[in-house]
């Protein structure tokens, strides 16, 4: 399987506080991979390093290149808090912005944004600010935004955080319809069971297990050792 992401010996720390140490794995095209671990295990930091928002030591290759301007349009990221991404006066402006910044005309960008909102069942909110949407709707809107430039790798940081059961179900349905490669950091194990086929377990900044999601999540001793149950 062709790799969209390859990490080798990744190491990152905040000052003297080491957060990631010797992290190595690959993600294939179209693969959906979960990252699990207790709070503080380094899940979010890992995603930020892959996105190029933090500079880590070691080797990161996204489509064969180091993260940067050459890969930015091919990677989409959904932050834990949708408010970090949805800040324009209207939702359609939020979604049109990355296309406008890439040189697409305003009219074409707005047409593409409306089509994406329609795909996510959010077209009736196009003229409203994101603050008028429910949290679940804002999460879906953030995913729609991340997909506007048709990325080949989608990074999601704790996408189910603060969602109720219905919100999680809607989000699961949304992600199931996206065939882009995904790397999803989450502590929500039943959610990952439904949206990923493979899982990595992070503990104290190291990958201590990598395998089929069902196999990983059925290993109670592993889950307990890594602080997940």
C-alpha cells in the first residue's frame, strides 16, 4: 500500500519535558488509523508535528516530503475545538476562505463551499455564524472546512470531545463517507472501533502497540497498562 505518511524516530519536547520519543509508523493511502492513549500521552502533539505546526526531530515524510508549503494543501486538520477554525462572519465564508487564499475566484469558492455544506447537511446554516450551530454541527462544519482543498490525509484531534451520543453517531456517519486517509487521535474507544481499521497505542510518548483496531481494543491488559481503562 502506498504510504501517505511515514514517521521514523520522531522526537519532540517542550523544553526539557520530552513528549514524544522514537515514534515510528506509516499510514497507507485510504487507511483509517486511530491513535489512543491516556491524557498527556502525546496524541495531540503528534498530530501537530505531522501537520508541520510543531518542529520535531527525526524524520517525517508526507507524500515523500517534509511537512511544509509543498504538502499543506494535501493535508487537512480538524482541531479539538471547532472555534479555532470557524471564525468568519458566516459559515459559507469560513469554507470559502481556503479556496480564495489559494487563488480561486470568490464566486467559484462560494459555489464550492455551498456544495460542501450541502453534502454535510449544513446548507441551511450557510449565512449564519458558526456560533449559532450546535457543537455537533460545528464539528461537522470543521471537517467540511478541512476537506475544502480535497486533502489526501485528514488529521482529527479528539473529534468526539464534548459530544453527546447523537453527536457521536452523526460524526461517525460523516467520517464513514470519507475515503481520505485519516489519522484520528481519540480516547473514545467505541468510536474508534467504528471509524478505524488500525490503532496505535501511545504511552509516555512512545508507540507501545500497533495493530488491527479490534485486536488492540480487545486487549484489556494493554488498555489498562496504557491508562485507557
